[in-house]
């Protein structure tokens, strides 16, 4: 189908939403050939994500489609990632990592997040005091969530800035369309694993009140609850996932304000609750556009699924489903038909969703209140990616 093919073009990366609108005309799910189904309807996507019969692609699947995957360091690590395991193993590992993201612990981070946000806004104000452009993506959208997740994990402040290029390279595994990118992806995986191996050595000698120390204590009990590999590999995932999606949420949300200033005014004066603005930003321009599952014999959106088929859920299309949302292409933080799919659902619902929402809820009112005349300072630069949707550059003036 030409519409699906267009999503992988530069035009599709820049703005996939017109293509999603065309796909919705074909129903909630579309067969794309033998062995593959695309799911685009909100209800159908929600059903897939919550149905434990649909599972992530795991080692057994990889052995069939990519038999030499064990020669790729990034895939060896990814075989332990929470994203790619299911059943008892997933429940076991997730329950341990979830300790860092309980409602109480996340809420306890709010004062620290507020202080971090104020410090970053001070720095932006200084850089832009003479009217010069400030690069929002690096100076705020990256630094806030990376600082938060590094504090949570226990990564020293001096090490944090260097993570962005490595994490960006590693995130390429989610976008793998060009095998030529694999050397850089593997190099990042090896380097990040080496870093966490060294940090684990330090924390074993001198534990602190942080996530890696807590999980090392469990791993060292050698009772089968968590292996070193599971711990270290998921630390790499947590670092990347912990700021990539929130960085994109902050950039995508600010771009709405820059192009629709009236929306910013509503948030600024309290006419719209910041939580409602954040939920609509997640729906309107989802930081994660899709996820994939391996199917079983069933039916979704009127399309029969065979056991072992690839099932791709276009969650960003579901967030613009006209069957679910009135005027789906309009940004309306006052809508009563909210409920974005952006953090997934079911057993694999994003473990850090509450933290991402909190960071955005702290950031936007402070940003808009501090800089009531924030404005574009040149053309934004979109990342040339599809699954992870955000900006590389979003220059603004703040004077």
C-alpha cells in the first residue's frame, strides 16, 4: 500500500499524520501481506496491548528470523530488556525495577525536579538575555530528564553530559532500517555496558541510596531473582528510555505552544490544567509512534491473525482515530475523550509513565510562566526517525 510506504519517506517522518488519516479509511486493522498486520484503530490497539496472547518478539522469534543475532552486542543486551521479554521472566524483573517508580517514590522526586527545572530556566534566561537564540532541546528538554533519571539510577553528575550521543546511537536499534548503522549501535551498547559494569563495581564497594545499589543488593543474594546481566542490560535500557521519550514530549509540547500561542496562554493563566495539556500533547504528537507484537490465532479489527504473525500497532495513529476522538487533528486540552495510548498498555505499560508525566507537569507551567514571550528563533529540526518522534533542534528566544 502506497500510504504505508510513504511513512518511511522523509515526508512521512516529518508529518505522518495525514497518512494515518488515510489509513483510518481502511478500518481498524490492515493486512500488509503474508505474515504481517498493521493495527491503527484505538480500540483494536488497546486490545492488542492488553491481550497477553500477543507477546514481544523474543529470543525464540529472533532465532527464526535472525539466527546470528548473538553476534550483535546490542541484541544480546536487548534479549534481557523488559521490552522484549514476557511471562514470568518479565513479571520477575519488572517487579524489581518498579520499586523505583512507585507512586510514593515518584511523588517524592517532585521537589528535586522543580529545583532542577528552575536551574535550567535560569541558565536559559542568561543565555537569551540579549535576544540570542536558545536551543531548547539541549538546554532544557534533554538536560531535565537525563538529570532526573541519572539521579534515580545513581549516575555521578560528571558523567551525564556524555550520555546523549551514546544513547542516541543506541536508540537507533528501534529505527533499524539501514544495516550500516549497526556498528555505531553496537559500539554504543558496548560502551554503555562497560560504564554500568564499572559503576556496579564502585557501588558494590560503596553502596548509596540509589536504584543501582538497591538492585545490586538483590543480584548479589544469588537467589535467582535478578542476574547481573539482567540488571546491567536493563540499566542501559532504563537510561535511554528514561530520557528519550520525555525529551521528545517536552519538545513536541513546546512546539504546539510556539505554533498555537493561545494554547500556551491557557496553560499560563491556569484556564487549562497542566495535566490536561500534557495528556493532549501525548495524544496529539506521541513521542513513541508504534510498538510491535507477535500474534496468535485470533481476530483484531476484523482481520484474522495467525499464530506467529507480526502485528504492528501504530499507537500514534490510534491517538488520532476519528472513531475515538472528535476532531482528532485538533489540539484540544479541554477534550473529554482523552486517554492516549502513548505509554502502551497491559503488562508492558511504560514503567516510567508517572515520572514522565510529572516532569512535564513541572516543566511546562514554569517554562511558560518564566518566558511569557517565548517564540521560535528559526526553523526547528525534526529527528529523521519514525518510531521515536521528536526534535534535534528547537531554537527559541526567551527575552
